[in-house]
C-alpha cells in the first residue's frame, strides 16, 4: 500500500484525525506494528473489518491479541533493551549472556536460544527483530570464541533462514539472515565454516532447493520469468556465496580441499539447470511477397 492509502483508511474507517492517522502510519513503518483499537473483542473485530474496507485489493495485516499478551510482548522488548545496556557496561555479564544464548537446552531438543530465535525470526515485528540483533551485537560479537559458535549455529539454520527470508516482507537489514554480512566476511571464520561445516555446499544446496520450483518441466531449465521468482531476495543468497568465496585460504588442507570439491559438484548441478535458459533461437521459414 501507499502511505496515503493507509492514512486514508485509518482516517475514514477508524475515525482518527489526519494528524493522528499519519503519526500511527509512521510509527508502524518504523516499529513494525501499532495499536489500532483497544476495547472488547467485538469492538476490535469491527475495527479489523472496517480498516480493510478501503484496502480490499491488499488488506493490512491486522491481528487481535489479548491485552495480557501485548503487555508481555512490551515487557520482552524492554528486557531486550535492558540486557543490551547491561552487556555494554559489564564484560562479565556480557560473557554470561553470550553463554546463555549459545548453550544448548535439554528441554528444547538440544536447541540453544539462538536456534529458537533463528527459527521464529520471520514471525517477529521490526522492533523485536532489531532488539535481538542489537543484543547479539553487544554480547556475542565481543568474544571471538562465542562469535565462532554463533557462526556455526547460523550455518546450521541457514537453509531455514534463507527460505523464511524469501517469504518475508521486511528488508534484509531487519532479518536475522543479515548476520551473514558480519560473519562470512571474516577470513578465519570463513575458513573454519568451509572446512568444518561445509558452508559453501550449504549455501549452494539452499539455492538449488529454492530455484528447483522454477525449473521448466519441458525444457528442464530455469524459468526466471515466473511472477513468483523473487530476483532481489534470491540475489542475497548469491551475495553470501560471494562473501565466502572472497576469503581464499593461504594453505589448502585435505579437509578444506574435500569440502570445496563437494561444493563444486553441487554448483555444477545449479549450472546444469541454467542450460538453455533464456535461449535465443533462430527463426526461419519461407517468406512470400
């Protein structure tokens, strides 16, 4: 929607003044969500219906929550900011916080807190996502050993993060997958991820899985003209691949060489799907004046 459409909908169907509607639309754009109506469930249902009357072609994402849930979420945002401030002031607390986020939990199928954040990132709004990102930057990124563990956790969850990003509506710099810019550009981390975690093969396999649905069944090649093919978002996966490939190792170990060859084999599968893609065919035949 355009700003004007949203503002007009808020003004016409919720009874807000033009100034209040503009302020609310601006707040939602910055924070990711805002409160349209507080009242009984029926009053909220009516407001939900009314706001989308003028936006039927592309309705707003309006959800109804119990007040207690909204209060808990607001408290969680406050806690994220509070923990970030503590981590910036205390080195000891910073290390403790990083350990808590990285340590696997037996009660959560050996998943750590970061695993659960990566798996649910696409369900969060902008303010919550930025809160998590800043907390990670102010704690885990200050210790290289914990930063290595973060890179391992992100690599493990990369396929899910990339596929969630394709379905997302938020910008790349808000999503959790944006952490790859900070991790895949560090040479020592890249070499570790390539040799020990097969990150090159992981990224290319993810790309193959995503583009598989766009392979033309008749010609057995990619069809990039599909309306569902999201060029700009898929390009970010190629950027991640480029980050890793830029960090060429000085010494090639057997493990590094083996992992790289595995990645090349997978990459050849991707190239095979590009054969005859957007082919230019010569048209010929008889012409009669």
